[in-house]
C-alpha cells in the first residue's frame, strides 16, 4: 500500500481557520518529513504563537533564521514576538533586518514604528509611520500612531491633526478618540477632552485607559467625585493599571483623603502589601506608612509637579537634604548638577543609555531563574 503524500496546503488551511492545535500537529509532521523545509518550521512557529506558546515559537524562529537568515516572514514574526514581550530593541533590529533591501507591507512599517516608539526612538518611529502611510494612505491606525509620535515630540497641533485625520478614515477607532482627548487635555481644552474620552468609551465600554483619562479631565473641570468614580471604573476593568492608581491617588488627595491616597500611590509603583505596623505578628514586606513631600521633607508639592518618573532632570535642587528620607541608586541621572559621587549626568544622545547589562547570576539563581514580582502583587499580565 502506497502512503498518501503529505499536503502542506493542509497546514495552511488549519492556520487560516485558526485551528492552532490541528495546525501544530500537521506542521510537526511536515517538519519530520521535510526537516530542511523552512516553511515547515515557520508554520510550526505560527501555530505555537496561536496557542500562546510565544517563547517556544521564538526559540524555533531563531533556529530557523540561523539556518535560513533570508526568511523574511520568519524574521518579521520573531520581531512581533519580541514587540509583544516588550523587548523593543530586539524587535527593532529584526524589523530592520527584514526590511533591509526588500519591499514589505504597510503593517510591517507600522510595527517597526511601534517598536521604535517603545524603544524611545520617537523621530524614527514617526518616519516608520510615514512610510506605512506612503504605502497605504488610508491606514487609519498608522495615522493615529503618527499622532502619538508627534505628541511625544511635543508637537501637539500636529498630533491633533493626525488624530483628526485618523478619525476621518475610521470614526470607530477608539484609540484615536482617546489619544485625541489627551492632546486636548494638554492644550487646556478639558471639556473637549472629556467628550473625546466619552466617545472612546461608547465604542469600547471596558477601555480602562479612557476611563482614567476621563477622570483626569473631570478633575480639571472641578468635579472630583466624578474623577474618583472614573478612576475606580478604570481599576474595575484593569486592576493593575498604574496610571489609574496614580490618578486615583491624586483625586483622593485633592478631595481631602490624603491617607487613602497613599495606597494607590504605592500600587502605582508596584508596592502592593500594607502590613499592620501595630501588629508584631504581621511580618510581611510592604508599605508601613508614607507621605508625599518635597525632597527635603518640607512643604506640600504642587499638584501639577507630582509624577512617577524613571529619570530626574536639572530641577532637583534639594537632593542632598533628602538623605534621611529617600535613597536612590543612580548612575548620575538622579543627581543635581552640583553633586558628586555620582556626578550629574545629562540626558544627551552621546551618553550610554539603554545599554544591555547582565543580571547578577547569583540573584537570578536565587529567584528561580526569573525576575521576582513584588511581594503581594498580582502576577504580570500580558
């Protein structure tokens, strides 16, 4: 009896039907019969990604690309896996390699722009979105993301223009309504901003980010109770959204509930346990007490100057006076211009930033080969 030859088209049909389990079984058989066929490996990676097994898919793609470095579809898929995992620099590198000397679709340029934006390469991201639009002028999402890049560059009028253009192409693009609202809020047009956030929520009722943005606008319009309700609605939909915790803390503080705000300031920076300082049996690591002050411990910070930042600028002038209240491990970016050990380090393009560094091996081993989550916090999602 002659065995029926394997039909690779069966794998394609299973992938198109999003039957990932069948696709994986067929692709695995294809690989066993034709181990040198790169598309069999690629199909297996697609099925693994569909099943949520992203790390296995990435491992397979890296092996495929070591054998067939010119397989552009595999390189794009690997780049997208890196992007989904937040590994922006790796994603940028793979997208750039895939696009080198080859024409690809607008969606690849869009994703490269997203990776560049995540990596802080904002000007380059804008260029990628413009390339996507050159290929596909009616690409509403590319127009929306170009608006995000303009906003990050401080070009608010250009950003608003791009969001408006995106909505002319697709009035149901909730992200564009939300982002348009953030620009309007920055321009001081808070009532229009609130209307934009409300429209976004009409399209996607569970849009947590739009809820907390609406809360910020409501607070600026003087309705603190409505702001608190909006932030709580955001957290009901996405409990770990840092911006919502931070914005809720600001609203509670503005409404006179300073103590209640501390929990949400803490949760915004992933400090999620609150042991009882009066209970000697409560030995949990966590937040005992706190207060929001200026760096020397005196006075009350201006509400508009509070922020959670991953860097400090030249306006930190009382840093040395805070040594009893606050400690920072710094390469110099958290230093004042008069400080030494470390010296002040400016944010300039010729500085060594975003460089990879190895995790201490003993620390990593002690945590099971993975980065530990802050005690008491939910496991990372997404």
